[in-house]
C-alpha cells in the first residue's frame, strides 16, 4: 500500500489544491474559537479569511505554473478522504516480530502473560519486599533482570543501551533515553532506621547525590548524541530533595491560584471591578494584588514594613497597563524573583522549621530556596550540555504534589534556552525547542496549564516544546487523596481524560497551523530570493498508546496541511521561495516493550512518501504525505541499575494489566509467531 520515498518530488496540482483547501479550512477554525475554545477571538473571521486569501495567492503564484489565485479551484477534503486516511491506519504492524529472536519471543510471551494476572501484578511490590526481608533479593533481581527488565528496559550499561538504540534505529525508530531512577516522599515509618544523621550530613549527602545524577544525565546525553534527533528524559525530582520540592510546590501555585480565584469570584459577583484580557482571564490591579495575593503569603506579616508592593507589582506588570492576570502572576511570583521569594518563608518560631511536617503549609525554609536555585542551575547545566551535543531534553512530569515547582523550574529554563534570537519575529518559526515540558492530561488541571503555559511562551518570546501523556501515577494519586482527605487531582472518568488529551492535540496542532500561515505570509512579504522558513514552533510530542489519539493527530495534521513536504529540483531556483517541512514539529512515541506493533506501523508509515494510488480515492489525496523528514517515531528507552528501576517496572506491569485486551492480543500475536517458527518453518 505504501511506496518508497521520492527525491526532488515536484508538487502536483492536486497537492497545491489540497494545501489551499486545508489552509482555508483552518481559517474558519481560527475565527471560531479563542485559546480556551469559549471566548471570542480578538481576530475577526473575516480578517483571518482576508489574510488567508493573500497566503493562497502566494502559494498559487509559486506553484500553479502561472495560473492566478482566482482561477485555482479550492476544495475542502471530503468525508471519504478523511475516512480513507483513518481506516487505512490500523496501527498494528506485525513485521517487528520477524526481527526478534526465538528467545526474545518466548520471554516477552511470558512477561505479557504475567501482566494479565491481576493478583501477581497487584502484589508484585510486596513479593519483592518479602524476598528482601528473607535475604533473597539477589534471587528476585536475577529473575526480574532476565524477564521484565529485558522486556521493558534497554540495559544497565552503555554497551547494552547503545545496542538497544541501534536495533531500534534499524527499524526506523529513534530513542528517548531515560535514566529511570525515581524519587518520592519518604514514608514516616522509614525514619529511625539506623543511626540518626545531622541535618548538615543529610544536606551534604543530598547535594552529592544530585551532583552524581547530573553526571549520569550527561553520560545519557553522550549516548543519545550517537544518534541524530535523540532525546534525553530528565526526572526533575532527582535534582532536589523531595521534602524541599514538596514544600515549594505546596506554597507556590496553590496559594497564588487560591488568592487569584477568590478575586475572580469577587469580580463575578460585583464586589470588585471586573477587567479581562484578550484571553478572557480576569485582571487585577495593585490594591487587589496586595490584599488578595501578597497578604496571603506566610512571610508577608513579618516583613510587611519592608515590602515595596508597588515595586513588586511593577516587576510583574510587564506592559505597564496597571493590571496583571494569572499568567503574569505565575511568571512574576516565582522563587527566582528576589523581591518576593522571602515572602514564601515560614515566619520565625513556626513549627515549619527543622521540625516541619511534610504536609505543613505554614511556609518554606531558607534551605528550600537554596535547593530551588541549585535545581534551576543544574537543569540549565544539563540542557546546555545537550545543546553542545545536539541532543534535546524532555523534563518528565511527575506526582501532582511535585508538579507546580517542576513546571516553574522547567519554564524558567525554557525562557533562556528556547529564546527567540530575533525581536521582530522573523525567526520565530525556525527556532527548535531544546527543552520540552511534559503535561499529564489525566489531571484535571493539565489542559488548562498547557494552554496558559503556551500563552506564557508567547509573551516571553520562546519556542514552546511540549510532550503530552495521559499519566502514570493514577493509583498512587487517588490513594493519597483518599488517605489525606482532599479532592483527587485525577479526572473522575476515563472519557474526561480522553477529552483532555485529544483537546491538547487539537489545540497544539491548531497553533502549529497558525505558525505555518504566518510563515507563508512572511514569505509573501519578503524580497529575498530562495528564502526558506521552517515551521518548528510550537513543537508537540504525542506520547500515547491510544490508537484513537494517534489517528486523530495524523488526521488533523493532514487536514491542516502540516505534514505536506515540497521538494524542488536544483533547476527550479525561482520557485524555491517556500515554507519547509515541519521537521521537528510533530513526533510520536511509545514505551520500550509496549505497543511495539503500533510503533512499527508508525515507523513504516512515516518512511513512506506517498499513498498508493491504487487504493480508494487516493488520486485526490496529498501525494507527498508524509516524508521521512517530516515526522519522527520514538521509543521511550528506560535504563538503569536493576535495583533502582523496580518502581518503573512495577508501573509498566500495572499499566499493561489495565489494558488486558490489548496485552492478550499481543500475546496471541507473539505465540502465533513462535508456533510458525517451531512447527511451520522449513
């Protein structure tokens, strides 16, 4: 069905018609909704359409062999075309099984079969702890290393890891290296084991562990750099002590959000004047900021006499209009702002000093701020090393009670490493995001945070790189919320999570399409010959095992004209004034050892240059979708010492157990391949 890649493929009239039609389709979408999908956009639909007509005119002059824009027929993609695209993507290519040895097939069949036994999966941690108590952990580790570890992890040392990367590359799959060592809050019953350590000893040990982890991430970057377009995943929890990270997260976002929401409620009932920005966000003035935000911070009363409220407000009110909104608050009230950071500190003699409980919200400690500064410094150091080695970095999302500070630190570093170098917007489409943030869309706040963070990137002038996942800590999050008596941060229904995830896809692809339209307009206004603009911002990485979400992303990308690539021969110099392919804009990924059939299908699909003209109504489909350089397919490649990756392995087993039908189908496919080799091979 899918043929090979063509070099120097000239766009046909059909391709141009398709690009024009999807551009026109997008203009209607832009005019219909704002960032939030409910507020009227500041750009009228008629204005967008007039701009789009100009863009269409440029495309026509470049590609239609002298035919004017008015003579070019603009067609909408038909329902049959969209249906054809969806139905031909089955996301289950069994060819990857042919590359596995018989031993690998037997091992994976055993591992996946174990994942279909709920009792075994639910009690796996207890079984491991039991072997440790009876001093047989060496036996459990030996067993896990030869079964679950080999299925879900790439190895323990560089030889094993690079070997796994090379095998994936041979299948057209790129790698995201992940040193899968995780940190979390210690349980109360973990304390008191062994000789008590002084606070200074604990701090020094923590700093040493962080330094060691930074070096480990640099080694990971060195390995990833051996293959082009690789990523390295970074777990921010390892770059700061969990207790400090928890206290910082408890104060920063929740306190600011509560204060802001209280002001929004007052504005809605008329208690205070209501002023909204172009995104529909409530704006607050200096007085409201003082009484509703600053005075709510734990350190304000103790420092009230020395607090310069006007100076703090001015540092946040970047446009100087006398108002700020929630995004301004999140940008300006971070721990890096020297004017406000001390206001988050617990007042003197508070129980939140050295005897602070983990759930105490009376304030943070000076040491927490020191650890935060070290966190941002270390994350920037890792990212700059990635830039040096031409390797991009993904900051993983983690537990919701850590996420506010993780987001704050990651976005702070993004502002510097993903910064646009031009102030007039001429290169904004070409800047590749180096550091990506991750959003878990099974959280109730996930989609809102993603959208507001995108607006933040626009205001601050940096490229927005984002990985979207559904989530990995649902059982833990729900259990903790129930135990401590607060509302769970996880969506109440599976459908709500699907809606949130697919909403993120729609939002981000819409923004990419908007960037492409603006890039085309720049080409139109430019007098430079042979000017090529790459559309790389924002960049979205779709990390999903859900076939419907993957299909949605591909369908929407086609309809919006995001992954049509036009190659020109060297003799066609005069028509080289074009927008290049979205080379790093859209990527797909699945976990190592999971959904291999889907990954294999996507890899083969992305390596194709055109859809077979013998199927359906394909003569009307875009001939150049997709190109090998347009999209990327990845495996998330975990590695690390067996003893330290056990939490990751347990989660993978639980995740497989939650999708029994999919796992059982995979077991059937593997067993059929085993049978064919044992009984039907010649």
